[in-house]
């Protein structure tokens, strides 16, 4: 039995003993106030059920009622009998709980049915992505039925991860609650496989290179940048496809809530999935793995690498290194050199009041701060700006308008269109062809504070939602260059959260549209999002690997500064702390 139930049982049985003793005392010292003591146990029982009622504890709840019935009699003998009967009934909870296989069972199947039904009703990209809900239900319900039978919290997290991966939507994700945190963490660690001392990354030329290598691999001549041609006899590309069957690529524990979040391995935009295709492969294998690689002379060599632990930590380290950004708070500025400043935007949220407001001037305070900073930097000789949107987790499109308006050419600019809500049918209105009907345009006025100054925007595959929106707007501006190893995420519909007993499911539920009613940004069946076409892809090659993993520099930022300097040679590493 769980500790909370044992404590409740002990308290209530002890309470019956106290009532048994009070029966004589109340008989000797006449007072109506004694009767109130017989109401304490029902109050305790109510408090217990508020922390989680359990059917197997029905004898405990019933016992409190039996003992409390002494309130209705004045005879001490009757009160004693009722106290003893209540305690006996309560103690029956022990064998009932021990023998009931569903004692404190979590209704994982019920959670799936509830969350699936909510998503099926409200997901706005069903037709756009070609979702077959009946096939999805037939595929996943039996798996959740088995999870419900075995009460496997870790497996529950993994299957939700696989389910979410089916949508290729950065807004679809599952978070389990704290009770399942440890089990989910252990399951993800196991699913990600073993650490053999390296990660794999696909290079721009299609080869796979070792990165984030352990010092022990130096004995084999394997270093950061070594080309890996075979992994246990298979090409890394083939291994990566089998690894993707886990349905996840990264695991995140929310630092504030402790919730476990599973992120998808199948990114909305297929190009990002290809970029990351090697990172899972390096965890596949048994107690050892046979690796074929090219030595410094270009000759194939083979080494048997033993596992040295779990791959989870090395994977996270690899992803963090590739996705690195300026170490600063949201909307923080940093002067990189005499002529260039950097604006780091981690999320499109200025403050809660602005975020929740529908007023046109909601972000005026933020705009004033940005305007003041730009003008101050210009007085110091700064003419160019690097905007770091790497791993921007999105937020308000109105904040996007506020930020971009500072840099956009003067005049009115179009962002996106909202959808028309059909109040009668409680859904977004569509025309006869099934296309959503636009209801209005979101626009903003540009101020062009930089004048002819240049802007470089840094992005990665975790630049999502309102971050995607900002990329979409700025890639059409003449004074802007957008660079990254990869494209932004490719997800831009507004998100909804549905909570069940043991977890929360997020999904796209509010449409963002182009002027013609087509879906704004999000990739469809073709897995191609409509932002990022203007991103200049920085080659992920030996130079990038050396900078990131050997010299521990911010290679993308260096490339941005080289572009602004008009130089193809090396530049001094910018101060980024």
C-alpha cells in the first residue's frame, strides 16, 4: 500500500480508538459538545479523498461513516460498538488493497481516449496534413490498453512520443505529470540507447561525422570530424532510420514544473529531419559496436567500441552545442564589436500584461525600449544588428510585429490573416472547397531605425511558432540575411492544451492563414514549410565541427560577423557571455 493510504488508515483507526474512550467520558460528563467529536472522522475522510479517492479504500470510507453514526445515539455502549465496528471495517482496506490488481491504478487508456477525442475534434491541420484519425486510433489504442494493463508509466511516455511524431507538427507534444517523471526519464534514457563515446552528425556533403567524441577514442584515431562509413555493418543513414522508430529525439524536463516533455524526432520540415538524422544512430547497439571510419589518410579502418554508459547525456550535449546561442536573457542586447550589436530573443513574450492584451499599443513599452537601445548604439557607432532567434520558443505574433516594426522599411507590412470563427458550429469556418476563410489581416508599420544598416538573423530547427512567424516576415526584407545550419521549425498555428489525469497534450487549434486562406507556414503532406526558403544554409562541415566541438566557439555567430565584415577569413571570436 502507498504511504499516504497507510497514514490515512492509521489516523482513522486511531480516531476510532479515541471515540471508544470518549464514549465513557461523554457518559460521565454530560455535554452536547461531545457529539461534535463523532463528526471528526467524516471530515478526515473527506480530506483524504480530496488527495485521491481510491475504490479499494471503500472499507475505510465506510468505516468512518459507521464510527460517526455514534453522533445519533446517547448510549455509551452503542457508541463503543460503532467505533469498534468502524475500525474493523477500516482494517478490511488492507487485504482489499493488497489483493486488488487495480489498486491505485492509473487510467492511461482513459487518458488516451479523452485526449485523442479532444485533439480529433479541435486539431486544425487535419486536412492539411492528411491525418487519418481512424487509422491512428486503431494503431495506438491497443498500445495504450496494454500500458493500462501493465501500468508502465515509462512505456506510456514513449508511446505518446511516437503518437505525437505522426503529426510532424512542432506544436504537438505530450507532457506527463510529476508522478511519472522518474519512470518517463528512465524509459527515454533506455530508448536512446548506449554511449559509445561519440555522436554522429550528417554533414552538408551527405557524409556522417563523429562529433562530441570521448577522449578514449583518440587511441583508435577517431576525433571530432572523423567520417564514419559503417555502424555495425550498416550505413549511418540506415541506422538513423531505424533509430527514429523510437519516436523521439530529445527529452526535456521542465525546470519549473518538473514535467517530462517529449520532443519529436520527425520535424515538420523534412529538411530539418534530414539534418538531425544521424544524432539518434550513435545510440544503437549492444555492449559494443563495430565502427568503420576513414583515418587521416582516407583509408577505411575498423574499431570495436565498448559502451561506456547511457547515450542520453552525450546526445543532449551534442544538440545543445549545435543549437547554442548567446548566453543572455530574453530581449537582451550585447555589443559584439564597434559596429555590431546582438539582440537575443528567446521567446515572443515581453510581459504577461502585454501577452494577454488585445490592444494595439500593448507592446509600446517594449518598442520604446528597443528604439532607445538602437538609437544609443547608433550614437556609439553601431550600424548592424545580429538578431539571434535560435531556439526561440514562440509566443505572441503581436510581439513579433512590435520587434520587426523597428527594423522593417517604413510603411505598412502584412504579417498573417486570422480565421473566421463559425459560432453556430463552434469551429473555424471553411468554404465549399474546405479551405479556411480569412477574417482579417494582421499588419504593422515599419520604422526602419537602422537606416541602411544590415541585419543578420540566426535560426535553428527549434525556432518555432512566433519565431517561425518572424523569420517569414524578415526573409522578405532587403536588408536582412537569415542564416543557420538548418531551417526554422515550420509550425505557426496557435496552440491549445488539453489535460487529463496523468498528462497534458498540446496541439494546433487556432488557424493562422495566408491572404488566400491557405495555411500559414505549417508543412503539409509534402513536409515542406513555407518559411525558411530565404535561409542561407551554413555548411555543417569540418570547419564547423572543429569550431563547435574542439574550440567551443559559436560558429554561426562567427559566420554572421564575417558576412558583415565582407571577409571570408577567420575573425576573432566575439564576446558572447
